[in-house]
C-alpha cells in the first residue's frame, strides 16, 4: 500500500518557487555582472575584461552542452543584434592587419567579444512575461549599491580608505572615473523611478525605489559630472514621455521632496565641494540623506492606497489620446512663450559658443562652479582628430585601439588621452564606416524592438529600458563609456531579454544532438582562447610593472618573460626587458628587446624613445629613433628633451644623455 502525504499549499508553492528561481538565474546576471565589474575599476583594465569574456564563454559552453533547449530564445532580432556585434568583434580583430599593432586590436576584441557573449548567453533563454521587469529591478538595486558605497566612502574617507584618484573632489569610487560614476547614477535614477512608479511593481519595489532616489541623486551630484546630470534628466524625461505611468505623480511627490532636501544639504557643504573633509559636515550630510531616504519610503508606503484607486480608474483610449495631445500642446505653448518672453535664444547661442570655443573648465577649487559652465573641456580637439583619421581612412579606419597614437601625433594641446571621448567618432576613426554601421545595428535593434512594444501591455518596463539605454548611449557619444563594461554589460544582457523569443509564442525546437552540442561547445571554448591568453599575459605584465617601479628587476624580468610566454605579440614586456637590461648594463640585450618592442607597435612613440636610449648606450646613432619619437609625439616634453640632447655631440655625449633619460611609463 502506498501512503501519499499531501503537502500544504504554501509548502507546495515554495517548492515550486525554488526550482523556478534556479532555472531563471539569467535574470540576475545583468545585476551580478554590473556589481562585480563596478568594484574592479568598472572592468576597464584588460585583465578584468578578458576574465569576463572567459567566464561568459565557459557559461555559454555549459548552456549549449547541458541546457535542455539551449536555443529556445533565438529570434530574428536577437540574431541580428548578436550577428552585428560578432561581426564588429571580428572586424576589430582583423584591423590588426593594417594597424601594425596586433595586440591593441586583440585587447579591443576581448571587450567586444565579452559583450557579444553576454548578449548570446542571456538571449538563449526564451522569455516570460515579467522577465525584463525582474532583471531591471535587480540592475537598479546594483546601481543603488554602487552609489551607496561611493557615498559612504566620500563622506567617511578616514574610515573607508580608498584611492581618491586624480580629482579627489569628484566622486569616482568604485568605477575610478567620475563621469562613469555620473552616468551609472543616471541609469540608476531612471530605473529607480520606474520601480517606484511603474505598473506591475509590488509594494516593496515601490517603497525601496523611492528610498533609493535620494542616494542616487546625491551621489550623482558629488561626481560633479555635467554629462551624468544631463543623462539623468534626459532619461527621466524620456521615461515620463514614453511610459507616463499613473503612479508617477505620487512617486514624484513622495520621493521628489526628500530628494530635494538631500541635495540641498549636500550642496551647502563647502568641504565636499572642494574635496576636503570636515567630520561635522560629513556626519550632518549623512544623517540628512538617511532621514530623506526614510521619509521617501514612508511617504511612498502611505500612497499605496491611492495607487490602488489610480490603477482601478478606467480611461478610454480616446480620453488618453486627448489628454496626451492637450499636454503636448500645453507644453509646446509654454516653451514658445518662454522663448519669446525671455532671452533664451541669445543664451543658447552663448552656451553653444562657449561649448565649442572654451578649451577647458575653469579651476576655482569649488566644484559647484563647473556645473554652470558649458565648455567641452577639450573634447572638440579629440573629435577633430578622430574625424581627420576617418577622412584619411574611411573604409578601414586606423585600426582598433590606435586613437591614442593619432592623438599624440596630431593634438594641439598637451592633454594625454587614450580614447576619443565619443564611442561613435572613435568607431569611425579606428574601424571606418563598416565599424560604425555594425555598432549601430547592434545598439539600435534592441531599441527598435522595445519601441515597438510601447503599444503593448508591458509599456512601462520597455519605456524604462528605452529611457535608461538612451541616456547611456547619448552619454557614450561624449565620453568613453564603452570602455567601462560595468556601464554596458547590463545593456546587452537586458537587450537580450528584450530581443529573445517569448516562451508563450515559441514552439520549442527539438533539443540538438550530442554531436551538435559538442561542436557548439568547442566553438565557444575556441572563442575563449584569445581572452584567456590576454588575461594570463596581463597577469605577468602587471607583476613585472610593479616590480620594475620598485627597482626589483629580477622579478620584473620573470614577469615579463611569463607575459611573453603566453602572448608574444605584446610590446610592453619587451620594453620592460629592455629597461631592466639597461639597468644591468647589458646594452646589446637591451637594444634587441627595444627593437622587438618597436617592431610590434611601430607607431608608438614610447618604443621609438626606448630604442633611441638603448642605441645611445650601445654606441649606435640614436638620432633617427629620437627624431621618430618626436614626430610621433611632438608635444611630449620627454621626447623633446631626448631629441635636443642627441642633436649635439657624439657617442659619449649621447650615452650620458641616455643615462639621464626618463622612463616614459613611470
């Protein structure tokens, strides 16, 4: 006889929920990756980017070989976005053929490959209704954690010691770049606003979303990032226009007032604006923000009853269209009146002139002053160099990762930059029009799918995705957000959810056979080879660089050799070997190492500079190499000094000048 013990309904519900949660782990992946990358300098450095690509490739291997239906989410939109991004990665790697710098292309390839793998991994799951909402709520929580950590470190630097970076007065931790922190907070503001006002948001999401806004807004302010603030305003405006949720007035009322008071108290702190630290002021600001967060949550909880009435109120389509049309007419009339009654056109023209003509932002010591300035802070020069590079090579570009070389050769200032401060202009400069075309397809396809769904039942969540994504993509046009995976990995993973085929309308394909799974898994593992090699090589190079700066050349040589043992196309380990051999007075070995570095990146002034130093100490004529270094970087003081020192005298004078030469990367 079989005895059947029936579980209570609640126990059965929990039993069903736990496996379901385990099966939907991909919904947490955008938030987990964002959070992990943020606390590793935003994922900017090569070792982190390569590690991300390797982990995603391994996860995709597991998905392909072990998943019950590993291609259930595949759709034409997902195939288009993933195909464009994959072709962009291939074009990036192929650009090594005409850039004469293979490793630069490889490092850029690793990042684009990581984005492609993230898109394919999450997109391989068929979606269910509510998946995008779950993922965006988790992403919002991740950005709140990042902002809260940054705020605590800024208010209590003596307790939580971190590297303040190049601009201690501007909040950059943990992403290490204040403008990146600014756009991270901007994305968080948009998603938190959706959590507290969007439809289908539960009580917890509404309350916590309201409480998160004072933290996000205050952290955004302390970055003093004008672009980040503009991105936040753009994202909020887009969300309001695209979603226009019924709960928005209550959300703005309950969260807006506490956020205003939190910002006001933070703005009044002179020490925070000047990069200093006054315990009393910091404690006062921290208490004020905590009270404002609590007040926002309490007010939002009290408004829940009114939310129910708003949700139950039925509005016809005709009345909704009439209200939207009336709002648009009223807004247009107000704007027209403002333009006609004030000096807005003249002020806009003044701001435009200041943006294009001002070369930098004035340094008054008070970061609040920069919020009222509109200068481009040198970006016009970056963009002009990028456009010149595109005009010279419209079909291929100069090669992935080569903008820095173009800038050093063509710049009109002494500012040192690596990127063009515009994703789209840098793509044109380095990869030509094919690169920009592939990038545009990969970015715009998910936005097009989300835009089409604004007329469906999930309007609010797709409006939130669109608003946050457009805030990021617009900001990427004026900064180097693409190089910060912490800012873009959430976009590609949630875009995969947007593009993936819905489970309710998908006829599950038969599971692939064993041979097909093995072949697909091997293909994914093959993709991991390049980033794995880059990661291992970077580990050795990092160890060598630290040892060299500590004057430990024995360890530096070991690390450089380990780096080369994994990836011989890198020039940096040869450069380190060259300088260590110079210190050991092994001049022929140093010369051979510098020549190897120069061959692997012939347009980099540092390696021509090192070659000239090694030639002078080995008794050869260093003047051609020194002249080349100056041509490649005519505004660098070190290149000028070396060229001038070698312009006179003979081998003995050259050797003495080379012995006093500065090492470029120290």
